C-alpha cells in the first residue's frame, strides 16, 4: 500500500512539474511572439537606412520598383540634383530635386513622401508624370530612412529612439521638405520677369506612413495659417493620400490579428483559445504602440471617443493613462543626451488621430487605396474620405495592393491623380 502511494505521489508530482513547465513554456512563447511582432512593426524587415551614405540600399526591393532603384537620370533619363537640407531638429535630410523642364519654370512644386521603412524612390516613377507637366519635384528621405540622418537609438537618443513612429514624428520632416521646396521655387521665380506677381503652389503626395505624415503636416500648416502664422510656410494647395491608415492603433491591431489568424482559425471552436488570441493581439498592439511612441496619442484619441459617446468614466480613465504615458515618455527622453529634439514639435502635429487632422484640412484632398491591400485595408481610406471636407475624391482600385496603385493602373493614375492635381494647381493661376 505504501509503495502504491509512493508511486502515485511521484506520478502526481511529475504531472504537476510537467504542467508547470508547459505553462511556463507557453507563457514564454506568448511573450516572445508579442515582443518579436511589435519589434518588427517598429523596425520592418525591409528597413535598411544608410545615414550619410552616397548610395541607397538595394536589399528587399519591392516588386513595383524593379528597374527603378538607382536615380532619376539612370532609371528615367530625368535631370536631377542631389540635395540636403537641415530639419528643425538639426538633422540632415537628403533627397533629389527634379527641376521643371521648361524656362521659365512654372511656380509649382510636388513634394513626395515615402512609406515606413522605404525611401525617396517610392515616387520616382510617378515623378515622370509631374515632370511632364512642367512641375518641379522633391523626392526626399525622412529621418531614419534612406541616406538621411537618423535618431539615436535609446538610451543614447530620446524615446522611441530610432524606431519608426508611423507619422507621429515623421510629419515634421514633411514641414521641412515643404519649406525647402518653397525656397527653391521662390529662387526660380526671382530669375523671371514676373517674379513679383507669381503665386507659388505646392502639392503634397504621400503613401502609407507618408500619407499620414502628409496629412498631419498639411493640417498643421492649415491651423497655423488660420492663426495668422503661415508666412514661413503657407498651407499646401493639393493633398494626395495613397493607402493612409486611420490611426496607429487600428493599423497595429490589424497587423497583430493578421499574424494570429492561423491560430485564431484553429481556435475558433475553443472558447478559451479565442480569448488567449484576443489577449495576445491586445498585448502585441500595446507593445507596438509603446515601442513606436504612440501610447499617449492613442489614449487621447480613445478619451475623445468616449467623451463623444457620453462615457465620462472611461474618458477619465484614458486621459489618465495618456498623462502617465506622456510622463513616461518625457522621463525616458530626459534620461537621454538628446531629449530636446523630441520636444521641438508636437507629436502628430498636435492632432490625436488622422481623422482629426483630415477634418482640419481646407485644401482639396485625393484619396486612393488598393482593395487588395492586406497591410492597410481600404476601409481606412473610406473612413478618412467621409471625414474630409470638400473638395475631395476617392479612388478604389480592385487590382492594387499596398502602395501599388501606379504599378497596377498607371494610365488611370495619370488620368485621375494628375488630373485632380492639375485642376487645383493651375485652376486659379
């Protein structure tokens, strides 16, 4: 009897130990997967910056860029100038200036903003269309992309370090690019006889993260102009947004859900596993928001949503978390040696969501989105289109994926996008 009891005790202890090890292993896998995915969101696999280098990366080039990965002259036969200009944070932003092909040049410029992890070549093919119409084009790399200077990694630099922030900090680079474009076109106009009567017009074109950065920048300039402080950089005249997302929260939650989809399908019959998948998606989304410096911004957005819905307690809850997130971000920044650069401009231009920025716009806005885009679903552009003021236009392509509008439908792109830009850039000249 004692022997049997001993055997049962050993078996029971072994089962408990096995159960404990299984729980620990699953917890480790849960946390490791969430950390890895959130890290990949902050540092995409194709992100290969080369600050100060004389050449751009040739690794992990998208299919649409095939044959167009060198420079405007080599790939397209366009004359260009390699340029560099300082941002307000003191970093050098580098790019290509493609001047207008006619003399005297038209006082019209187009500033193109690439997506997260990519570089100035995102709009190099489209620059031919703008150049053909006599417009000057600026293709540049945002901070931490291409050959532009990058933020220092934390803790040497302010939080979130060198991570991509999905427009929350990159929008400031767009303001600097717009100022540079105005200066270049103003210099061109001064060489012509009608310089005093020329009105400079600038269009802003962005894709993915670049579209969000462009929306923040355009809305920021609109607000400054309404406050009587738009002399240094006037508001943009036309805004073109390709596959923008409504908020980092919505984007990160979608990406995490996409990663968890195989497990979610298997676990659809198990209630417990469904809850585990939901909790993992929430954990991964929260980590990604923290890693990209978007926690306080997202909490303020949720607080405003609760306030609109008449939920004061939830509103106070999110406002409290937003305050804590802001204090944590400030404390992390103060612990670094370059904290001042992160506080020179308000995150996201002072807006708490992309929809809020779009609602503040007064310029014509063109939205376009591929219906096969699995990274940013096309419903994001539909929601932003509904929030925008007139004049506005929406183009949904049934064939295009993420950032593939021109690649899949080049003729339609020229007809609709360039036609929209031409209508408002030349309409009042």
